[in-house]
């Protein structure tokens, strides 16, 4: 065990009050049982902050995006449960939006997977840039809100978004704001005995992040999955990471589902509480898709053919029956299959990055022409875009532009790639090219408000 900042510093932060009444109405409270209470923030994120009441104190899962949010969670728990002393805080994964509130709980031991520590350190290094970006998004949201009827559905949604972003920005800008890392970590499994409750923690493997965990509470027949599965509008997704661990997922999901006593409900990190059957359907669909994708790769067919060959069971029945359009369901299936297909191929983005770092832009451009024609490589739009942003955030603007140009050449119909290229050109000071690509992005996606706002900042008229 190791604390990375002093308890005195944490205690000082934790005692700074939130604005009077700010937390009122911010959380929707769901009492899953006498011991499990879910505090869902009423924001566009709809993050679930789960509290388990045990003989040895309260346990909080995912303390929010900043100490400010952590204090608001603490106050909501005190109002609902009449107590606010926490024995443990559990980070279900490393992402800042769910972990940076840990400093608001100085009395608690923070638990997370061992890979959460380097991930959180890396994200903490970007805090100033993240705060600036949130402020820009807040300004855009306020501008949009001013153009809407506040009583309309769109106006109410815009107000919620603006207030949410402003809260994040204030939290990130607080004097002395720190990111508290886990005090206690594990690698594969860890059981925590809390007297009347046991927490069985499993490392899920790389999925939504490198450090996702699942936590089973056998006494409550409940499992907490963090953001490993994400549900919005009826379509869960997985595979946001380039490198995934599907075999581990299947092993852990089976351990969660087939343990004794059997799990009956699954609490996600955002939005929903699933019945057991939905998690079982996801496991079975992943197994069917992974088996089919591996068979297609062994047969030497293309990704497009592999997707055509997927069995019906590769898409969960609840997704097919969700009422979503056929196009959306096809997009879900294609995205998931591509994520698994990537596990069997070499990464074009990795190869470009290695070549660029070793030999420069011209060599990387030439190497890209080679790998895009090689079936052993996968050129993934999102992965190449992330590479471009890695260079952009490091201040290597020319390298970022080169990577985004490769992506735009391979995916000319992607509005997002042109948006990214416009951003990089603007960062270089090349206004003409920035305007060109932002306009192209808007042509491909007229709903891209980021491009609209960028063109306004660049004082260029938007396309009619």
C-alpha cells in the first residue's frame, strides 16, 4: 500500500464545501436493496456512483470527475443514508471522469487494478489541457443554449449540458486539485471481506480501458461492471481500446455469471441496471462473434466478408429487438466485429508511428502506402486518428497533420477525419487549409457543431 499525496492535503480538499444547494436534484437515487444504493448523476453522462452499506463502513464505486463532484456525491449520500464516512472507494477503471473525485474521501482506502495507476498518472499530466478543452466546450454549449427556447426539449438538454461542463471545469480548476491514485491494487483477483458483505474483484482485461474490473457481491447476487459495457439508446458497445482481451472477457464473464449464488442484476457504470439475462446475452454474443471472426481470418477472407459471415447470434437478441434502425444495428455489429478482427491483425497505426518516430514524415508516408495494401495489417480510422492526436497534443503539429492526411486519403468520406485535420491545420496557423477541411467535414456531416464553431472562430462562413 502507498499513498501518493498526504492525508492532510486530502482532508483540506475534502472540507471545501460545494455551492449551497448545488447537489440538490443532481442525483437520481435507486435503492437496489437495503445495502446497495445507486446515485445516478442527472447529467448527459448519467454516471452511476454505487454505494454499498457494510458493517465496516460505506464503499463507493467511482467517485466522479473531480473532488468537487466527489463532495457532491458525499453530500447526496449523507442526505439519503444519514452517514458519509467511507471505508473504501473502488475505481472500476482508470478514466478521469470516474476517478478524479477520490480526493474528496480522505478517510477511505482507494482500490483499483494495478494498471489503473499508470493510466491515471498519464491522464493527470493532461489536466491543464483537459480543463482548457472543457472550457471551450462550455463556451460552445452556452452559445448554443442562447439560440434555443429554454422551455423546449432542445433548450433543456442544452442547459443540462452547459451546467454539466461548467461543473467539470470548476472542479478541474480548483486550487490544489489533485488526482488521488489507488492505495491498494491487484492484478488478477482480490476478495475483500467487509463483515456482512464480500467483494470479489476480477480483472476483466483490456476493453473499455486497460484496467477494467468486475466486482461481484455474492450476498446481494449483484455484479458491478463499471463502464466495460456501455448502454445508451439500447445499443451497448465494447472494444474502445485497440488491444483487447476477448478470451479473458469470456472467462471472467462466465465466472461472474456461473458463480454461486448466481448473479441476478448487473449495475453498469453509466445509465442502466441490467438483468442477468442481458449480461449472459452479451457474453454469448461475444463468444459467437469471436469464434466466427477467427474462423474467417483463418480462411483468409476480408473483413467485409467476415462481417457478412457472422451468425445471427453474434448480435445480442436484445439489440436486434431494441427498436433501433437496421442501419444502427448494422453499425453496432460492424464496429464490434472490427474491434475483434483487429486482434488478429497488425496495427497500421502502430507501424506508422514507429516509422515516423524513427525515420520522419516522408518515410512514414511511404510506409503507409505499403501497409494499406498488406492484408496482414488493419488500417483503422479511429486508431490512426488517435495517433494523430498523440502528436498534436505533444506539439508535433507537422507529424499530426501528416497522420491525419494519411487517414483522410484512406477514409475520404469520414467527416471526423476532416474535422481532425482542420484542427491540426488551425493549430499550425494554416487558416486556409483549416477552413477547407472544416467545410468538408460539414459537407459530410451538417450536424457537426464542432466544425461550425471552429469556422466561426476562424471567421469563415459555413457552407450553405
